[in-house]
């Protein structure tokens, strides 16, 4: 077998193996393992197209953008009968065992001051259950309700894979069958300098970073997850990110719209709260559905309003999707006609120089390459966008304080529990925002929607009083 250093020499990347001969055998093995995983032809192509001769930005085509159409909620003018049909279609798919949950969970809790996988972060108001536990209970509840367990695929990263698996093992997989929970790691891409040379983190380690949430589709294929789904009869993949405990992990109506429209990719849209909200926006460009990043949408479009006073470009992308399995195989397989594009990001990356000395750059010195999952939209047949309600589906934990923090997420959970309680006729004092005066909690194993809460509450022979610290179903 030819050693990979020869391929790197031929590709003009001899610097990667500059110190190889002085390394100890274990370090030589680690560098070799990293090197063989790198597609040098892909790196050369990305350097040529994104570093040496980058094209013009999205701004050049902004004049052609139009707002994307979406299916509105019944309370916002949507067809209630259509929503009912969609829910029935989704429930039938769940009963048939056609649906898998897929969580993108490669991040650490660093921005939260939490040195562990983000999915292990305690997020609920009373039990302090982790994000992973909340999702596990929602997935368990869906399986129990429809008579077929929902398999769960979790994409980790090189940084948190071992700790994530250990967390599930320590907690008994939260009652799920371990055979139906599959972990696999996200792909990595090397960082390059302005000359296109791959940077080294140390003498025996390449400077690598995750290939973006769009890399999740490629990882599904390369890990064997798609093959496992196919063997299990799963053809619908419900995608969500690890930071959002309100998400409906497997939403029957959402899945149903996907099926009724013969869609390969269905996405949830959230009406933007204000023009500057940092979410991408669903648009149409040259007749195709696309997502434009908030930073790429010109201010004049971001602030434009329609005759009703609503933001014209208001359909915000919140990274909740349903994929057709064969579409993932096609896009994640990476054939030239349907491969997701890479984007570049200019970042500060510490590296070692030709003398083996560590360099801490003062400013951005490297290019990282990543894919965005929403770039799959233009490749999908019959893409569908479905409106969702913020209070029912979206309250991410991204920052230690302020917006999208543990505090705001906790309050949003409490407001949701209070709405459900009131829908069941339970008297509960709240402030003007709907926040109850005390903390209580509803486990997804008791109910995961208002409708199911009402049913579960009515079914209780002895109804507990709801007070500080009450937990239903946990």
C-alpha cells in the first residue's frame, strides 16, 4: 500500500508530513489516519474556487429574490381540513414504522459555560433534564402512541462522541432500546491558509474542523445510517438540532404534508419576530426554493412589509426538516450533479510553522470549509415549507445570557406547560406574557402537545394539584 504522504507530496501539500520522520510511531499512526480521510481532489477544488478565485457574493442576485410560499397554520388562514389530513397521513407513517428521528448534536456547551456535549446540558425547569433526555422522552412517547418504536440517529463530533455515548449508557438510554439508537461522527475538513496549504495544529495533527450541518447528509450515508434505515423500512427522516427542547421531534402533521406533496425535503418556517432576527429566510430564486442567510439578505428586503403590515420576507428557517431517505442518499452520496456546495469562512486558527513553532494569529489567517443543510432545497423535488408556531416548536439554548439562553428557554417551557394546563381547565395564575408564578414541569411521557395534555389529564382518576415543583409524568 502506498503511504498517503506521497499523495500529499504530489498535491503540493508536503508540509503535512514535514515532521513525520521525527514522530513517535503512535503519532505517525494518528497523522496517517487523519490524512487518509482527506479527499485531496476535493480540497484542491475548494481552494481553487473559494480561496484563489472566489465568486461574487449573494448580494449580486438579491434583486431576483421573492418570498417563498408556505402552508400557513389554521389560525393564520390555513385550511384546517388539510391540516387534519396531513396529521392523519403522518400518524399512518408512524404506525407503519417509516419514520426515524435525526439529531445534529456535534457541539459542545462552551458558549453556555458548560464543558460537555451540548446535548447533556440540563434544560428543564424542575427536573433539570438534559436536552437528550427531553428528546428521548418525546421519541419514546411517539413510539408508544403509534405502536412502533421510532429509531433515533444522533450525529456527534470527534470532540464529543465518546462523552455522548457514555452519557446515554450511564442513563440507560432513557428507556429507549439501545439497538434503536445509532451514534456516528460528523465529517471533518482541513483548514487552509491563503496559499491553499493545509495547516497543522501540531506536528502530528492536521487542523481540522466540522464540515457544517450540511455535512450531516454526507455523514448519514458514509456512516451506514442510511443503509440501516433502508433495512428497517424507514424512508422518512425527521431532522432537528440539539439546542431546541421545544421541537416536535416527530410531528405527524409536518410529516403528513411531506407525504401528501410527494416532497423530498419539507421544512418548517417561523414568522420572524423582527427584521434583524438572526435566522435565515426562505425565498424563491429563479423559481427554486432557497434559504438566504440573515447576513446576506439586504436591509431593504429584510425590512420590506406587505399591505397587511407583515414582513414580506418573514418565513424564517429554524433547521427543522423532513427528508426523504433516497434524497439523502442522492445528495449525501456526493455525485457531482447534486453535491451540496461548500462555503468558506475566514477564521483564526492556531498552527505550527515550518520550524515547528506554535503560532497564535492575531486575526483571521485560515479558511474553513462547511456545508449548509438548507442548500439541499434546490435539489429537492416538490419542496414544501410549513408554518409553525414559535411557542410550540422553537426556543433554542445558544447563549449563556440574554436571548436564546437557558433562562429564556426555561420560561418558554413554563409558558407552554401553563397553556396546556389552562386548556385542560386547570386554574393557574400567570403574568401578562403567560409565565406562571411558579415552576412546574410536564414530561413528554405524560403529554407532548396541548391536545394530548387535555386527554391525559382527563384520564387521571386522581388529579394532583399543580404547585411549585410539580412534575407530571417524569
